[in-house]
């Protein structure tokens, strides 16, 4: 059976593996010894075998993009491949070297500490996909860690990458989730109480996993030769549409990186998503959402909310700060690229483009979110009032905007938001404020004289009904840890259609229950989550 499967993949996957063929490798052949890696972009790394791999979830869309049919996905042999136990012809396994700023401070070398690449394939549509396993064992960049991942964190990554994709937001993808059959020790809250948990591996997929930090580490070490090689490689592989000299193409590329990052920040705001750990090593050059750790969706609206317990004091990566941090991270990327192209004007123009794109896309998003034909300057005041009311009344952001599309603009009633309130005493206290705002909002909508059905259609395409609420994920995790996967797969199907009404699935669109307000995994999470 193994030989038959290998034969089938030989006819499906065409490996290219440009990263390891065109960029310098680590001269050491020690696959596992943690070390500083110089003059290199990657190190050879071999997945550590697991005892009993089993695929417990997969994405049909990603499988299709990789030219994999269902008959392969359900085989035991495919589970062995996705766990790293079997390497197919053409697979070349490695981990990459990068650095980064973590919580605003330069952290030096980081690298793929628990990620091992299987290689790059070119699919039948001539699209390039990098394939990697997260949680497949130690690499030279693992530092003091074991390179493994637990089921709860792997489930969170798998589900969220798919949720973000189906919300229409750029992201890396996940092909499948593999339970390993082994236990992994983790101290989830860093409080000195580690425990053994089920291990798992996520197969992640993206056109490119290059991060800001890949350029930063070469620049920080003043390795201009390596920085030059990486820049030229990136331009040729990931931005082949650009023309001109290396200088001209790098200028255009930075411009695009700024643009895509700005658009990503707007999209996160639109759906209330908080990444939780926007370090520069977690920023994609393609503007993809990457590395799902202590993320969360805004429930009761609070701009200062962060899902990351490590960020609880400083709140550097809270909801309200994400756009500013996106720009700050771009500034750090610019500093690195300046070592190759010492022209500050080039990068200042790119950063100004970030500001311009963010503002224009943000205002357009707000107009769609509130059902306006166009955003007018005078709209800013009442929109700010709306968010202030959401915060002081502890109103669920997602439910509020979904219900807002249903109001009768001739006779608006606050009862339409009844299911969105977390504290009824706050409703009683601020009911008049909400009622007055709603009347003013309805009056503004009447000035547009817009077709009600068209307005509702735009609002419902902007404001999802279903988001991947942390408490839902925690329920799925609790069940999966005792071998029950039906809830996880039902949740996966729900998040594949976030803008649809999905009659009969209302329980998945309800606000966070009170029992989950302070429960571990449902509110604050750690980078181990």
C-alpha cells in the first residue's frame, strides 16, 4: 500500500524546493542541536517519528488546492506522511532561520523551533505552495523546547486558519490536523504546573511563509551578502510580476507589503479579530494572517482587550493597537532593508502608503459595516458614539452589527439587540443613550434613500453571523481530548459559511456564556495555547 501511495503522489506533487536550492544552508549536519546559525537561511531538520498518527480533521479546499483527492486523505498512510513518519520522494525537510522583535524588544535569532518544512510543490494550476508540519519535533532553532505541539494549540490553529479564510481574510492555510498518539508536557499558564497533554501536528500551507524576521536577522548581523541573496530570491519567487532593476523591484515590493498589511489590519478590525502576538517574526510579506497562538475574537466590545496573558499588563497587541503595531513592524522591516537599499525616502513613501491605504479602506469598511452608501466626514462622530456605547454597555460586537442590519429605519427599536447584552443592569443604566443613538442612526440611513434589501445584503456580507468564539473552540478541545471529534468537525463546517444564516445552528452564534467569562481557554490564553 505504501508503494502505491508513493506512486500516486509522484503523479500528483511536483516538488520545486527553491528555498533550499537557491539559498545558503547551515553547514552543520546536526539536525537537533539547538544553536546560533550564521551565514545561512536554513538548516536541515528531520521530523521525529510519532507512535500512532491519525488524521482527525482536514480542509477540503486546501486538499483540492494541493491536488489531493478524498481517497488519499482517509488513508492511514497519508496520516503517516502528515506526521512526518514517511517522507515521499522529492520531500526535503528543513527549518528556516529568522529573528524578530517580540513585544517591542529585539529577540535575536528565533527561527522555526517547532516547524519542519516538507518542501514546495507546484500544483496543476502552476501555483506554488510551501508545505510544513508544525509540532513535528526539534530543530536547530528549538532552543530549550521539544519542537512538539499539543492538541489544544493545534486545534486552535487549524480551526482559526480556516475560519479566517472563509471570512475572506488573507491567511496561511491548514491542510489537516493529526493526533500523534503521544503525550507532550506543557505549562499552559506558565504558573509552574505543567501536565501531560495529547500531542498533535498541523500541516500548514501557504504560497510563502517568509516573515519580516527573515530579513531582520541578516540585517541585525550586518550580513549584507545573505540579506542580498534573500532579497533577490524573494523578488524572483514571490513577486515575479514586478519589473525593473533589483532596486526598483524592492521599492515596489515594500510598497505592496505596506499595502497588504494595511488591508489586513482593516479586515481584522471588521470581524473583531485580535491576533494576540504581533511580533515582527509573525508578520508575513504577503500580508497573510500567520501563526495562530493566543488569538481571540472581540465579544463584549473593549478596544483594550487582548487575549494574550503575556500581554495583559502592557496590552501592546490589544484590539485598538493592531493598526499602529502593523505600521511599527513595517518600520522595523524598513530598517532591515535599508542595509541593502540605503534610501530612507523609498521606505518613507511606502509607510505613507500604508497610512493612506489604511485610512481609505477603513472608512469604506465602516460604511459597509453600518450600511452607508458612503462615509461622510460628519459620520465620524456618531460612529465613535456607537463604539463608545458598545463598550460601556458590554454589547457583543458581532451580534450587534448582525442585528443592526434588521432595524426598521422608520421605527427603530433597541429590543432587536436583546441577545447581544452581557449585563442587563448596564442595559437599564444606558438604555436612553442607545435609544437616542439608534434614532439618530436611522435618520442618517434615511438620507441615503437606499434600497433596504440591498443595504442589508451589504451589511450581512460585511458582518459575519458566525465567528470562532474561544468558548466554542474550548468545548471542541475538551471533547477532542477524550476522543470525541464530532463537535470539532461540526464547528469546522459552521465556520465555512460565516455569513449565512444557517438555520438550526443558532447555538453557534450566541454570545459567550457567563461560565466562560474567566475560564481558561475562553478568555485569556498564553503563547502555549
